[in-house]
C-alpha cells in the first residue's frame, strides 16, 4: 500500500469515527427529546373538585379537613398507588366557633346605649373575618361594649397607647406591619380588640375582608387572648364614622385555639429499579375557614389526585410520591412537619419536589400561567415538555405558560422547606383569583382545563426524572 492510500484510509476511518460520534450524540439528544406526555382527565378532576368543595371549608384540624383527607386517600388507593396512608401531626391550630360584630349608638354622655337605635350588625365572613389565632370575647352586657380608637397605620405607638382597654382600628395601607407584629403590639399596649380596616386588598371584589393567619414568634409560647378581625372597606368606613359620633363596638367571639391534628396524605407510584429514590408532587388540601377554598387550594389537590391516576399507569424506574398537605394556611405546617419527620430520607432520596398552589387560570381575567423552578436544567426540560404538549394540544396555546427561575427559598407555599434544604423544587401557580381567601372562592371560578396544563408539564417531567 502506498503512502497516499494509507493516508486516505486513515482519513476514511477518521470520518467514520466522527460520523459515528455524531450519530450517537444526536441519538442521545433525540432520546432526551422523547418525553412521555401524560394524559389528564380534567372533567374527572372537576368532579373531585365538586366533592371536596361540597364539604365546605377544610380548615386544618377540623373534621372537614379530615373528611377531605379520607377522600384523597380513597382516590389514591383506587388509583392503585402503594403505601397510601395519612400521617397526623399535632400543631397549635384554631377554629372559629362563632363571631359577631355590631356597631352600637350611645347616648350623648356616652355611658348608655341609645335604646331607640338598633345596632348595626355586620355579617360574619362578608363584612368581617376573624384572623387566625384570634382570642375570644364573651359579651354579657353593654358595659362590655368597647370604645373605638383610630390608630391609623399602626406605626404610631402613641396612638396605640391611647387605645388601652379599647378597640384599635388599623388601616391596611401600604407599609402596614404583618398580622403577627400588629397582634402582639396590640397586646403589649393592653388593647382590648384589634380591627384591620381593609382599604387596599381586592378592589375587584369590593375590598372584602380576607382571612390571614398569625405566626407565633419563636420566643413566645401562646397568642394574645383578644379578638382580632378584618373588616371590609365599607364596614370599616362605617366604624370610622361611628368614632365621630361616639359609637362603640359590641363583640362576641368564640374561638378555640388548641393543639390538634392536621393531616398529610401520601401515596407512591413504586419505582421498579430504585424504589427508594423519588420525585415528589404535592399540594395543600386545607383551606381558610371562611370559604370553600375552591381555587386556594382545592384545584392543586385535585390536580395531584388526577396525577396519581395518570402516573400509576406507568412503571418508572424510580418512585413518584404524591402528597397533599394540611396546615399550609397557618404557616406551611404539614409540609414542614412531614419534612422534619423524614428529613434524613428526603435529603438523600428526594430528587425534586413539585408543588401546585392556586394553579387555576381564569381566562375571563387573563391567561398567565406562571411556573417557577429552582434549577435551570429543569426549566430547559419543562420548556421542551410544554412545547411537546402544545403540539399535541394546540387548544392549550391560549394559556401564557411562563416557566422561569426562582430559588423558591422565601414566601409562597409548600415547596419552601424543600428549596431551603437545597432539594430542587418547582411551583405551579395560576392567575385571576380575585376571590383569594374570601367567602367567594367557590367552584364557579374553577377552569378545570387550566389544571391540565401545569399538571401535565409537572407530571410528565416527574415521569421523565423517575425514568432517568
Ligand atoms: Zn394556598
């Protein structure tokens, strides 16, 4: 063989090798493009939504929350998940047994109610909403009626000092302290009742009062035993006018604050090769006390239930764990307590946690469907999954799917404890829920189709991860 032929042969071999590497690389690239896009029966999910919301509010620690947990557990079992069970965690929780608020006219000297004027009775949940961990107040006679003091935005201590033994009204303007700060401050100043006047939140639904909870500072053992509630803009304006004419507040609050059990429901699609490793999908199943919580967060719950049914059709190499959490509204109690109880295992075996909270899109009010994810590789895959989803289902193109980065280490929902422990996390949200934490958060605002979008993106990605 001449030298010339030798070089040609070497070149040919080289070209073959390069081509082979190219083909191999491309096939690898292609196989990474091969996502299984799961199905999602959103009419069935809507049926779950109907069953769960018909239980009424599912405040953590109440019987309704427990009934909801049983329903979820039954659906997990029927879907064929393994290790389906409920875990119970004891936590300081509350229940509003009854509450009434009236504005009472007084005679000019201010020591007797005007017998000719009927009190203005505010409607519980519509005009006022008890705030989480409020104390009780048993009204017995007119001597229990409280003088009212306008403490403006609550930042002026002198105004709070004037409210000792009286009802202090805080206007919820921008820059107002958190519920926790205000509640403990009111207690420190000897205030007898704390009223938040909603002048700012929920313009679209008429500034309704919303339910908000209070956190317990780590150095403090219990909550102040004073009534604590938010009033609508209109009710607050009436109270403010009442101050001018010497009207007083008549309150009767019966609120239980005690250690109770909240529920966490779990089930697995068992991995066939490495069952100890898992990717987790979850949503909180509890609601505020003053509404059905159809969007917050029954939609997330039914998304997880439907994903249990869809994902149980597959036999992934690693496990897929499905969870619904109680106690989210009081401070992410369910997810945090579960994580603490299983922390060693979760740190070692949990590949990623994906959360659904208010993942409903009200198309009459907009089409944003935000998904926030704490690692860029997952964002890359999810974008490709969503592209593949839209190729199969062009009708879903009317949703504006925004997949973006967020470290998820603050605020939000049950992904927090995972993100803070450096486990990859994702959160699927929605948009247009003007009824957030009000009595109007009911099933007629649910767009079941919208649940399928985030459900399929997270569900398909979970399946991809479990097969890697
Ligand atoms: Zn929520």
